[in-house]
């Protein structure tokens, strides 16, 4: 069996580590943070949502983006400052409009496949992650957007998803907490939600118990090869010292989120990830009225492009917005405010005096499809670029990558 070095301890890196351990490989997971899941897998929207599988490569997203370009509180925002990476990425995004239907259906299939893996891992390893299995309800406020959603729905249904149109009053029965004049909804009973950070930390512990090595505070600087792969990293030590450490491995799996593009270039591959920023707020439900007034069914408001998750009795997560502004991680008040205002409008019983804001960067490919599988060099693999659906898809892509690694590296061993 082989030893794999995995770069990145976000959701993609940890699910990959677990899938490899299950197949009898040994793994070392390297991350520049002291703990797992401290970047994009920290406080996302929480949705395990096959129902959100629609890729964004279509003309309506482009036209909406153009309309919103100068509106500071719009769901989609772009910093127009010149950047070769941003504009070339956007050009590639547009060139993938022809793949819109195919990629939406494929993403749906992948999301459905991921569920069973994720649920069974959580059960087997006893990971509690505030999992709520009450479905996801997409809500619409007018007839044209509902009609368009029905067209999108046909692609999701083709991918195997059970997702039904519901009237405004049926939507209210499914989730009575929502206030406002709804037009209708689409309900997916099989979708669910949970805390990605809790899950990732729990799964990292399970991996350690199964023999995985974790090297934290380890910034990977170089990858070279002379027979084995040699991964060079600067490791922080207590007292502020730093050591250069080399990890040797038979293969390397790049699960480094935004940094995957940089590592791919080092390894002779092109993985064109762009950071698409988003924000979340975690509303602490500290009194009875707030706990009662917050929804349990997860929502996606199509007009505001906002998703929600109930994380146990005491927390309510609200997330959204897409911002094209490079590697900027600043938490901007004018981007957080629309999430708070939306919460107040739809759930007037919820107090918003204790709200924790967060910003994360989605590692997005221009065709919105994750990159999972082999690189050009033997022994190089990727599980990355999951964009807005890393929580939803990782458990499935990790299985595919682990199978690919097993068949390729085991065939090398038997040939040797
Ligand atoms: C606002 C928002 C809401 C979202 N909502 C949802 C949702 O509801 N459902 C859903 O499915 N998805 C959602 N997503 C997307 C999802 O969170 C991401 O796709 C996923 O977390 C990405 O995981 P990752 O492992 O690829 O990256 P990360 O979690 O960022 O992990 C990459 C890791 O690589 C490490 N790394 C990078 N460079 C180095 C280096 N040089 N040396 C060592 N380590 C390195 C980093 O430290 C990091 O820990 C949302 C994202 C955002 C921003």
C-alpha cells in the first residue's frame, strides 16, 4: 500500500484522507493552520444541497451581474479593477455556457451520490455535526422567477432528484416561520444541512485514530521528486521558531482550496481556480422567541441569493453573496448588513443582537465543476475546485479520487 501526502485539511482534504485510509493506504495531511477546516470549510451556508446543483454558467447570471455591478448591496459584486486572472477566468466562464445543462445534471448526480457516503461516515465514526434532515425549500416571490425555476428543475429531476413545486400555502406549511408574500416554492425533502466545521474536525479525529498523520502549522512551499515526492514545508513551532520539514510520499493529493492553482502550476497542471468571496452570519438564538422564530427547514431565497441552515437549537446560519475581488478576505459591513436585514425581514421574532460575521473564498473553476482525479505526472492527484458546493460534493469526489489512486499506485507496485 502507498503513502500519500495530502495538501490541505479542509473538507476535501479530510474526506480524501478518510477514503484513502479505508482502502489501506497511509496518509500525511499538511495544513498551514493549527487546526482543520479554518479557511473556506469554516462557516459556510451548511447546505448539503443537490437542489442547488445548477451551475452559474448561463446568460441570465451574466445579465444580472451586469445590472448589479455598481450596487454595493447586490448579491453579486465585481471589483472592475484590471486583473488578468479575473478577466481570463470570466472569459472561460462564458465559454462554458454551452455546457450549462450537462454540468447541472452531472452536479446533481454527484451531489446525490455524496449523501450516502457522508451520512454513513458520520454514523460509523459517531460524528455529531448538527445534522438536520428536514429538506431544503427554495422560495420565490414572483411568477417569472418561479417559472424559470421550473425550467431549471427539469435538469435536476433528470439528474435523479426528487424536487417538487409547492404553492405559497404549502411552502408555509413546510416552514411556518417565513414571513412575507411568497409566490411559491420548490421543495427537496432529501436534502439536509449541517455544520461543515464540526464535521471536518470530527472526521480529522477519526482519521487520526485510523493512523493518519497530521502536520499542522505547516506551510507547504515546494514539491520536488527524485523517486519519491518530497514536500517541503515551513513548520511553526512553539515560541515562534520555524523549521524546514520534508515529507516523503509515493503520491501527492492537492486539496488546497484556492492555493491548488499554485500547486498545480508547480506540478505541470492547470487548475484555474478563482476565489469567489461569500459571507455568512451565525445568529445566536439566545431567547425563546428567537429559537421559536427561526426556521428549521433550510431555505434558499432565489431573489436574495441567500441560503440558511439551522445548526441545532441555538444557532441559525445565513449565507450568501458572490464577490469577484481576488484574494481579499475582509469582512465588509455593507456586505454583512443585507444578510442581517434579510433575517429581520423574514424572521421578525429572531433577535440579531448576537451575530457572528464571516467571509470565505469559494475555490471556483470556470465551468463550476470540481477537479478530481489524476494530474499529468504519475502520482499527482487533485480533489479541489468545488466552488459553491464543496460541502455537498466532497464525500463523492473523495471516493473517486481514492479509487483512482488505488488502481494506479497498486498497479505500479505489482509491476515493480
Ligand atoms: C459564504 C459561503 C457559503 C457556502 N455555502 C455552502 C453550502 O451551503 N453548501 C456547500 O456545499 N458549499 C458551500 N460553500 C462552499 C464550500 O464551503 C467550499 O466549497 C469548501 O469549503 C471548500 O473546501 P476545500 O477543502 O476545497 O477548501 P478549504 O476549506 O479552504 O481548505 C483548503 C486548505 O488548504 C490549506 N492550504 C492552502 N495553501 C496551503 C499551503 N501552502 N500549505 C499548507 N496548507 C495550505 C488551507 O489552510 C486550507 O485549510 C460555501 C462557501 C462560502 C464562502
